[in-house]
């Protein structure tokens, strides 16, 4: 697939489902930027299907605030990216629209991560400068990690979510994916209407909490553990204070609670459609909907109670440091053919952050022995988006992982100019 122009490469990587182009204001902080939208973010007049047969041909009647702010800041919105059906899944596989191709392997099709997989692929392949995704349980951070780019899960409510398909409304957030933390900060400053975010620059000091591997919710591949250790060493070498994460929350328990509530909220959003149009749901979504339907009232009540307590406890615990250093996912991208259980989650290190109202930044942290990227994650309390972005910029000052370009990429490409195709 090498030697292709941007349009050809976009088709080969299947990063996009459609290619509408919307030109923003003549000037502004994002003038000259090309930014792709995940296909769950409305722009008036666009077909927005959320990766689902259920919404075939659905045309948006209004423009999401997030998209309006990008256009007002001068960005060109170029293309709609692939996603998991109805945003519900972590591998990035979609049997209806197709699965985006992770650009780090020209021989084997590997998962891009989900649900914002197409956004991560488009950025990694340098087809756009940045992309928007949504994150309910890790859907920005997981594909960012597997595709070797930077992705911000913003604080819940920092970016308006009107005009964005609601999977689990009390968990959903909108955020940017880009090559660098600085670019993520520039986009997020527009999305959050906070110009100071774009001006802050790299952090020059702070406290980084390190969680012992014995407290991690699942085992990870050696390259992932090595990346986290190397990141800790990099922060220490740059003068940051490393502190032990004493008495940490039980991440596995929080992940389980979050799974219950995300499924319950998704059921409430989709149950009317599921009852009327079950055949419009893919097999994976049908399984998820049936499982969500069967959740007991007691399980839901316990999860809600646990969430309230966990949110308060995390906020108190995390005041002792600026960010918690963790993996993003426990592996590099596996081949699509090896994903047997699509209902399983990659989100053991990400889902709990949404549950407790935190923010987090996924950063390229290294490569495994197959040449595939692995990521690290900086987690902060709610409202600390600027802090994690500043720490991410400091980390990227001293590392070059984000500068590596996959074989399947277009050097210097700024946008895809293909016409709007009909599928």
C-alpha cells in the first residue's frame, strides 16, 4: 500500500465512512488545520450513521457545538471516521461499515482499537492533523494507544455533547486525537472554549504517582510494562517527583461497576429501537443489548452507590499528586482474525476513569518487538485537563515515540480531498 496518494491510502486504510468537507472561518487559532469527525458527531446536512444499520441514511438537522466551535476557529472538517457500531466496543471492528486498518502493519490487518478507531487511524496515517472522538470507557485512549497517537479523554462536561450520539450519557465525553499533546491542547482549548489551554506549554514540575504492577487490574505484555517504567524514568530525569500511589482504589472493581452502568445507560438509550428493530442491530450489539436488558435492579443500584462513593474517594486520593501513570491497554494491536470474543474489553485501565469523573491522556510510549506501538496514560482528577496536557507535552519534549510514522502513512499530508461518496 506504499506509494499511494492520500485519497488512495484513505480508501485502503478504510479510516473514513464518508468524505464531506466543511470549510471553517477564514482565520482563527485552527486556521489551516484539517480535522476529521467521528461518525457520531452531527453537522447539519451530513449523513451520520453512528456505524449502524439502525441509522442508515440518517441526516443531521443541526450541528454539534463541538463541530461549530472548530469551524469558528478556522478548522476544515474533512471526513467522517469509522467507529464501532453505536460506539459500543473496544476492538474497533465493525461488520456493517467495515473495520479501519491499523497502519502499523502492511502485512496483517490489525485492530485499530475502538470505538474511535477510524479517528486514530486517520491521524496515525497523517491523513488529517487531528480528529475528534468520543470516550465513554476508553474509546479515545484505546485506539490512540494501539495506533501510536495522542488522545485526550476530557473531563465530563468540559466539552458540550449536544449533537453527539449518547451511548451512556453520564459517561460520554468528547476529545481530540492528534500526533502531539500540544496539538491536542490546541484543539481542546477550542472545544472547551478555554484559550489558556493552548498557551500553557509543557509542565516544568509536578508529582507523578506510580501504581505498583501488583495493583494493576490485569497482567500486561512485557513491552507495555517496560513503556510505563521508561516513562517513570523519563519524568524523574526531567525533575518530576515520583511518588508511590499508596492505598489505591480497586481498579478492577471500579471497571466492573462501570460496565454495569454503561450497559444500563446504553439499554435506556436504545431499548425502544431494539424492541422495534432488533434485526437492524449487529450480532455483537444484540448480545450486548440482551445482557444489558437482564441486569438486575439490585446490580444497578449497587453500581450507582459504588460510583458515588468511588468518585468522592478518588478525588480525595488523587489530590496528593498531579497525575497517575498507568498503561492504556495491556497489549499492542492484535490481528483482527485473532479477536475471538468481541464482547470482551480492552478497557481495564481506562473505563474506571470515566466512572470516577477523571480526565486522562494517552501518549505513545514505545514499541514492542513486532514494531507495534504501545501507550502510557496519565490520569488526573476531574477538571485537571490542563495539567495532564502539560505533563504530556513535557514527556514528549524528552521522547520521540510520537514522531515515529507508520509505513502506511502519507508524509506531510494535510487532508483527504476525495469527493463525498455514496455507500
